[in-house]
């Protein structure tokens, strides 16, 4: 068991190195910078408390992201957090905004942020884990604590909702390339 000073030093180094990445991940999950900051803070408190039980500090980043995802899912389950803000969520800094769609025009990235804000938290979590984190269905199910079939249905519903929203836009393209599909999956059209 590590002593408390060593634990504080190790966790401090982890936070200094990974806080930007964790904040971006939290923003992708929540769609709101303030909630993302709260999510990172709550997750780091849980990591700190669990530190004596964490044997593999090499997987600390994955453990923290898993904790963030589970906290996020539990937040939206609570009745207090069932409110949906009406305003468009604050967009991340330009450096942060480049992560989801590298090389895409700013307007396109902004539109993706707005579209992600329109789907439910669980569907958004599944899509973020699949497309931003690059996890497969089994890994997503492990992170969310649900069945692989649930992951697939949430991804399908989330993508269908995004497709519907994109099709409803006046300037929406109707080409098959404009429809988001999961890696390794064929477009049913």
C-alpha cells in the first residue's frame, strides 16, 4: 500500500498530464463545459478514494474515463438532471473542437456539436465512446455496465436520430456519404 504523500504526488502528476484530455472527453459526454468540469472533478475524487485499490496505474486513464462515463449515466438517471437546457451549448476552444472532426470546417464541427446535444445522454455516450474513443461494442458495454445488444441499439437509435436531424436541415446532403455509419458496418441503403 502506497503512503498518502506518494499517492498525492502520483495522482497530481496524472491530473497535470491528462486533465485537458479528460475535460474534452467530459465535454463530449455532457455537451456543456461546466458539467464537463464537474464530471472530471467528481471522477477524480472517486479515483483518489479508490487509489489504494488500483494496482495497475498504467490503466489509470481508462479507469478514470470509465468512472466519468458511469457518473454521467447516473447523472441523467436522476430526476434533478432531467432538465434540458434550451440554449445551444458552449462550444469548446478551437484546439478542443478539432478533436471530433479533424480537418473539417468550423461550421461543420459546430453543427456536429449541436446535433450531439439533441440526442439522449446514453446514446451520446455510446456514440462518443465508439467514434471519439474508438472502442468496440464489447468495450463500450463494459464501460457502461450494460449488454452488447443495448450498446448496439443505443448506437442505432442515436445514429438514426442524427440522420433524421441532418436530413431535416435545409442544406443537408442526401448522398450516402453524408450518413454516419459505424466503422466496419455497411450502410443498409
